C-alpha cells in the first residue's frame, strides 16, 4: 500500500491517484505558451506599424511628386508667357 507509486496518500491520509509534481510542469507549459503568444502578437504588431509607416511615407512621396509636377508646369507656363511678350 505505501510502496505503490501510483497510489500515494496525501496529508489527510486519503489516497491520491494523481502523480506528485505534475503541477509544476503544467504551470511551466502554460507560462511558456503565454510568453510565445505575447511574442507573436508583439512581432505582428511591429510589422503592422512598419507597413503603416511605409504607406504614410509613400503617400508623402506621391504628394511631393505631384507638387514638383505642378511647379514645373507653372514654370513652363511662365516661361511661355515671357517668351510670347
């Protein structure tokens, strides 16, 4: 009865079929899963922010290119007016 590793007695004298020490392993696995989940969400959030920053930079470049084209068109129109007068 006392030598059977499958059936141990707890402090109250009742027999327990659960092996001792498995709670630490379960806790470690849950903690590891939590750490991995946090890391995954952190990494995907970083890439989302990078994509947003790239989109904003691209939009600003488009506005800059548009302003240059309008500026060149205005300069060409002014040059034509000077040459015609």
